[in-house]
C-alpha cells in the first residue's frame, strides 16, 4: 500500500505546544498508511528528532526566515520542493513565511494546509509587519486549521473561517497519562526537596507573550502576605529565561523558584503542582492548560484565554488589569478545593488524542486525493 506522505513545516521539533501536539498525533497515527517528514528552520538537533527518525520520518533543514532574506528563502523553498515533489500534503505550522513555502509547494502540485496555533503574533517583528507577512496565506493555502475560532479569524480572516475549507483542530493529549496521584506528588516533592510547600506550576515557552515575569511579582507579593511557604516551578525554556533568572536573583527568591528547563515528563510533573497559573498576554488554545485540567489542577488564567480551552469548574479567569491581590485571593480560594479526575471531561470536550488522530487521518485521506 502506498503511504500518504505528509511534510510538516515548523521551526524546530522541540518541546513547544505545536510540536508536542504533532508528536502526540505522530505516535498514534497509522504508520502503515501515513508517513510524516519535517522541514525545520534551525540547523541543530531538536528534542524530538531521535523519536522522529525511529518512526522512519525524515528531517530536512532550510535557513530561518528573517524577512530581509525573502528572495533567498523563496529560492531555497523553490529548490526544495522541486526536488521533493512527491509529498501528498504540506502541513504548515510556521505562519510568518507560510505564504512563501506553501506557494512553492503548490507549484509542484502538492495540497497545502495552513495551521494557526495562536491568536497573537510572533514577536520577532512588529504586529503590523507580521499581519502583512501572514495576510497572503489565506489566498495561498488550500485548507486551514486553527486551534480556536479566534486564532482562525486573526490569522486567516472571517471569510475563510466561515467557509468549508476551515476547521478548528483540537490539541489532543493522552488523557490517561495525566491522572493525578497523591503518592506521586509526595515522591516528587521529596525528590525536588520542596516537601510541605505549596507549588505554583507553570508550563510554557519562556517568551514575552507568556508573561512569566508577572508570576515572579505575584510570588513576591504572595510570600509577603500569606503565612505559607510557596515555590514557583517553571517548566520550559525560551528567549526570556535569562531575564527571568536575573529577576529571580534580584528579588532574592532563588530558593523559591525552580527552573526545570525543557522536560519530557510534563504529565508526571503536573502531579507535583498544587495550582497552575497561566497569565498569558495572548494565546490560541494552550495545550498546557488542557494538560493541567486533565491532571485535575486548579487553574488561574488571564482573561484572554478562550472559553474553548476551559472544560471544568476549577479554572478561574482573572484580568491582567486586576491587582495582584485579586490574583492571590483567587489562587488561595482554589487551593481549598479537592483535586479531581477530569479525564472524561477532556474526552467529552474533544481533546483526547485518540479522537483527534482519527479526525486528522480522515482529512489527510480526503485531501491527498486532490493531488
């Protein structure tokens, strides 16, 4: 049987939200029917590369798009697709240059999918320029995915979202991996030498839109106003990590903040947390919040988070315009509740990967025939 060949275009296969979603799907998809390959934009080994290669996937690299290198980037994509024209579908996850690489793929007869993972914009260029860079994608791609309705509208426009060429595609997770264990929480707190302390957890790329510095200020006020020992645990890495570590040092809170870096065991570390706090300035539909809810964690999130990402009662939205006092009160109120098994709620909402992979297989099968 001839396999349907999919090329995913992405920055680098590290532990980000989009990358984790793709790998969750890759592990579950029928590999007798589908082959995933990857076109990345950083010349280094990604965290998932070895696993990808173990499944028979190939990884190709092109130079990172920097706007000023538009012509050389376009020529590189043209050359790549001229020599790799045997893909049935190109599934694009990088938005800033999607109109370029998807257009070059279409020239050789490949069906194209553009996927929006965020309701905001990438911060390496100003928003106005980013909107200009991404605007043409809506006229180039054959089909469109987005993690939420708003992420679709912001990136592709309402006309695309209202058409039959668009669908919201949920970031599916393996829900059973996130079932909370009280015994495992005790073990983890012992391993990390934080026994008896209340753990505020955060999972996400360390970047300005994730607003992690807000968490440091929140922790500082929390420790000075509540007679309880708190620890803040950051899981992830990114361009803002050095600044966050410097701010932690300046505030004299090195013993109260843990930077775990990029981790493979996020589902396990969720056991260690007592509350999940997510103060993003903008988001699409954060997979980390889906994971936190699957683990039964009480969650306090900024009010930019779409209601599509909230499935249970122990998630509370707070505006970033509110005082730290309101955030602290909300956190303390949620800490008084019990931690429950929310797996069925996650499945019912359509965020279990066993269901989302079937949806993806159907899309790939249907549109591979358009080639």
